[in-house]
C-alpha cells in the first residue's frame, strides 16, 4: 500500500470527524455534504476498501467525541463506507483508467440514502434519538432527502476534484 495514499485517506477520516464531531445526531447528518465527496475521493484514491478505511478512522474518532453513541456511530460510519465501496465497485465507477461522474453520482446517492434511512430508523428504534412526530416533516424526512441529494452531488464533486486535481498527483506516485 502506498504510504502517501494511506496518509491522505487517514486525513480524510480525520477531516470528517472534525467537521461532524461537534454536532449531535440528527443534526450532524446534515453535514453529509462534506462527508460524501471525501468518501468518493477515498474510493478513487485507494480503490475498494478506501471509503471503508476512511470511515473507520472517522467512526473511531467520533466515538471518542460522542461516547454516548458508541458503538452506533462507529457502526453507522463503517456501514456507510462499506456501501460507498460496494456501490462504487458494482457500478464500476473507476474502470480502464477513467472515472464516471454519473456512476459515482449514483453510487454515493444510493449509499447516502440507504445509510440515512437505516441510521434514522435504528437510532429512533434504539432510543438514541427521540422520536417526535412533529419533527417528521421538519427534521427526519429532510435529513434523508438531503442525504440522498448530498451524496449525489458529492459523487459528482469527488470525480471532478479527482480528475482535475488529484489523478496526476497520485498516479505519478505509482509510476515513480
């Protein structure tokens, strides 16, 4: 494993934790707009397992910040990373040296939506977040919609950043 790539993915996990750590669920979930493109870049950088690795770092750090949500925050983060890696691999986001913005768009949108729904229902079911019917239309549904949209936008953004700024830097490392 290339140490520079691993260090970069580790920093990605730290960056997510720094941004989301100060906020409690469900409000931290609105910050997926920051998390999604970082996970897309992690997949593009490390390949299969890259997003999962980044989310393990993020989940461990957030578990120390939000100890009352351990192990839920760690498991939710890992689930999200696994889904990003899984969908990105299944949709062949990166193939033949090219990246597909549409496929990454779909991959991150789907991973964000399914993770959001599972995390919301699980956190309410376990009593981690109180269920209040008056918040359904104001908090819970908007978080799921925002998550899907943020994931999709994050997918497109991650491919744009990768193609324009990072691909030459990290592919030249492999050849030197």
